C-alpha cells in the first residue's frame, strides 16, 4: 500500500464520517432530507478515486467495508441499531450503493472515470430526483410498486447532464454531449422503473453500460 492508497483511505473514511456526523447531529430532525443529503454528498468520493494506486485497496479496503457497515445500521441489522437516516426510505438503499461502488472498483479500476459515471448516476442523479420529487413532485407514476414523480425524473436528467460533464472534464476524457444525454436518459428510465431502493444498482450499472457502449 503506497502513499496514494493511504491518503485515499483516510480521505474517504474521514469524509464519510463527517457526513454521518452532519446528517445525524445537525439535520436529524428531518430524516428523509438527511438520508438524501448523505446519499448525494457521498458521491463526492468520485473526486478522490485518482489517488488510489491499488485495485484491491480501493475495492476491498475502501468500498467493500461500507457494505457491512451500512447493513449494520439498516433496519435489517441483527444489532438492531436505531438509525434515523437508514431507517427512512428504503432500508437497504445505502447497502446497494456500497455494492455498486465495490463492483465498479473491481472491474474498472484502471478507468476511474467509468466508476465515476456510475457513482454520479446513483448519487447526484438518483439523490436529487428523490429530493425534488418528494418536495415538489405533483405528477406521480408507479410502474413497479414505487411511487415516482415526473418532476423528480426530469430533475435527474438535468442534474446528470450537468454533473457528468463536470466529472468527465475532471478526468480529462472526451466529452460527447450525445453520450452524456443518452447516459442521463437511460439511467433515469431505469431509476423510474426500479422498485425498493434497487435503483442504486440499476441506475448505476445502466449508466455505466450505456457510457461504455457509446464510447467503444
């Protein structure tokens, strides 16, 4: 493990702990907002990815432990820890989030911008869709058992177009507007048709698959 891996580990864990403290202590009077605040802001770890020099450190020491940690604070935990953030919304949403990051880190370590595309879709895109949908959503639809809103879905498309442009620019890879719009639309469609928090898997992997297919 070299200096970059150590720094990456420290920054990721330190940043997530800071977010948890803010979510629990500062805005815990609004658990749904706290959960989405955490969901969205955790996405900023994508800017730390270039520090890592080892696939195994990123995937197994950084991303994978959060699968267990988020499960242990979920409503399904055998420890029965009462956590307002994980207990609101879909209890396993953050677990799926960690699974997605771990899988992407294992497969695409040498292409971190692809990992970043997936993280952006499930953090900024999905998170803002839910936040705006809960607050301002009027036109509702239900395809697979979960209520979604048109306002939330439109927000996801716009947010992803903006954030994916920033992310790809950060990684200094070619920016193709058609690819970005296509990724945003596909991820939003999968988010809209996926139930029970599984959109943290489907939005992420559909965004990555679309990006790869269109940039081959």
